[in-house]
């Protein structure tokens, strides 16, 4: 079987698995977030944190709860890292430096999981399991809660109430993420992923001496790392490490976990708004972009340019032989079109155009299908923009799901789509203008520019993957990328919740003969075009200086 055929079959198997899980999981999540019942373990949590899960919140209260919970989480994770040197179960590792502790705390709370450290050489069991793994669950649950709040904004009328953040947070964790993670961890252990609390030990004898490895609760952290679109690896090699991702099957299973909830949330959206066809329209847009990017990546990496690539069967540099070009390309697109950031290959070693595809996937806003929760609310924001553009073309007040898109709504949507490009381009420009940050670049020219651009694109879009040629463990990058991650996560949430509140206050507008049908293929095409055009106009100059220049020169 040729490598191209093997890659195509893996993609077909993945699509089939996602199709089978789409309806049951989407329906389950709709029931979870619509239920009035509180399970006993959930009641214990509410009593412990002093929350009233039955009290509905308007958008300012919902936002305050999101920010308060996330702020406390940053402080807790920062303190845990700074105290690591005196905590038990830390494998003898010292406390983390202040700038790196801030970067890591911001990263994991913002669902970015950017890592400027070697996991197996810096973090002990306490920080890994009690800090990072916990944030993998709750940061994903926060994103899902915000997405559901926006869905309620479309489904409710003449009320500014969006539900209760604490109930949404706990239910998303207890009823959705935890059960799937338990089953997924068992599957990964069966595949060979390690799960233990062993210390540092020597493995084999090699030229120059033995290698030292530490064990850890890797399978349980790996599953939520992918399922929650987090991406932070227990080991520095991330999902290329055989302890995290040992076989082609585990590789495909991890990609399945990455895409599972973001795609299924479109079914949840359709069910909660009472119009499944609207969910299918969003699904079609997401799937079209994802499949198109995957096909383009595989074509780019399989293309033969020169005798070395012909002998290897394609661009194998930086890729694991057990996954090949097909498995690596599918993983790379899945992880950058979502906010996962996990890697099973070296993105810096991809072809010029291949590296550009990974960057463009993040610059789209990671909405195809996007992160857990953030993908859905990002796509809904783009749908609002698309409806507004369609309204301008026909001279009619735009409407979406029975809600008028007026001045306030379009201003909030515009602010949402401008936040991350402003962060990415401004931080990149400053870093390149100053002398010190440029010293961290391994390469010069177009590829060196791409290293800096990729780092801030990854941070501000809450992805967390890296081009890996950049030494980001400096005070400048730890601080600025940490700031970019926090602003890139929580400023858009402010605009999303404000938009949800404004929509929930409206009276539904009945459909007329002039109403744009947003559940038809025409609108899905308009939405996809809007996404690509807005991103292209925003990022094309920067991409032309980096990956496009490198690709054309090769």
C-alpha cells in the first residue's frame, strides 16, 4: 500500500468515526446543558464553592464569574509551580522561575498549553497532575460554558439571562469531559501509553551512557489534553513521544479525540436552538474547511521535489516513521484548526507551504472545527459577520436565527475578530524591532520570521503549538506570550458574552420572504468565503513575508 493511499484511508476512517459519534454526543451535551437536575456529586461541589446553581445570570454576572474563576486558577497554578521545590512527589525538581511560572499558569488557564520548558525535566507529579491536568479539564469546561451561553442568547428572548456559569462549568466537567476521559484513558493504556507514578530511572545502555526517564500519569493527562483541545504534553516531544503516542492507532484515536467535541457541539447548537438544520450548516462549513486544509497539507507534504524526498516518499524530515506523512499531516491540521496545539511532528521542518497551512489554520480563529467551545462561538461570530455582509448586498437589515443584527451586535462581532490579529501582528512587529528577541531565532530570513510569527499566532489564538526553532524560554517571550495568551482568551469572551446578552434581550423576528435562509448550502458557502477573505486580508502581508516567501523560494 502506498503512503498516499494509507493517508487517505486514515482520513476516511477518522471521518467515519466522527460521523458515528456526532449525533449521540451532540444530543447528550444538549441534554446536559438544558437539564434542571443536579446530581449529588455536583451538589457537593456547589456547596464547597458556595455557588447557587439555580440562580440565572445576566451577561455581566456570567462574565465576572468566568474571570474570577480563571483569575484564581492562574494564581493557584502559579503558586503551585513556585512551591514545587518543597512539595512532595516533585521528583527532586526545583521551583519554576517566576517568568516561566507566569507563562505556564497563563497558558494552561487560557486553554493554550504553550510550553517553554521540558516537561520531563521540569515538572514533578504534583504540578503535572494536581495543576496542569486539572486545568486541562476546567479550562475546556469554561470554553464550553461560554459557547452554551451564546447559544442561549440565540434561543432565549426578552430576557438577558444566560444561565449559571457554575452549573455549566461543573456539568461540562462531570457529565461530559470526565466520563469520556475515563474511557479514553483505558484505550490509550491498552495502546501502550504509560500510566504510573514512578520516579526517574535509567533506560538501557547507549553510546555515551544510559538515558534517564521519569514515569507519570500520562494516559489520563493525554486523553484530556486532546479531548479538551489543550495540547500540553507530559514530555517535551509531546505526541511524538512513544510514551504518549506509541502506535498509528493511538495516533488516529488522539486525532479523533481532538475533533470529537468541537464537531458535535454543532448538533448541540441545533438542538438547543430548535433548528437542527442551522447546526448542519455550521457543521458543513467546518468540515469543508477542515477537509480542504487536510487535503492541501497532504498534497504539499507528499509532493516530490528532488531525489531525497523521492527516496523518502515525501517530506519526511521532522516526522515519525511510525506515523508517516499521512498521519502527521492529518494530526498537524487537526491540532492547528482547533486550539489543541499538540504535535506529533516538527512543524518547523514542514515544507514552506506546509508550515504556512498550520499558521493559517490558527489565524482563521481556530473555528473549523475549533477548540472545545471556542470553535462554536467563534464560528457563530463569523456567521453574524456573514449575515451582515449579505444584508449589505441586498439592502436589508440582517437577521440570524430570528435576531436582528444591529449596530451593537456588529460592533461586538467586529471587536471579537480584531483582537487576536492585533495581538499577533503588534507583538511580532515589536519582537522583530528589538535586538534581544531576535537572538532566540534559530534561523534567519523568511523561516526565522515565521518562527516569531508562529509563536505569537499560537499564543494569541490559544493554540500552544510551536515552530520549535525558537528559544522561547526567555523573560521577553515568557512574559509577552503569556500576556498575549490571557488577552487572546478573555477579551474575546467579553465580546461573546456581551453579544449573547444583547441577543437574549431581543424579541424574535418572524421569517419573511426576504429573510436570508441561513440553513442552506448558499449560506454555508458565504460563511466559508467570509472566513477566508477576512483572514486573508488580515494576515496575507505577514504570511507573504514568511511561509509564502519560503515556499516560493524552495
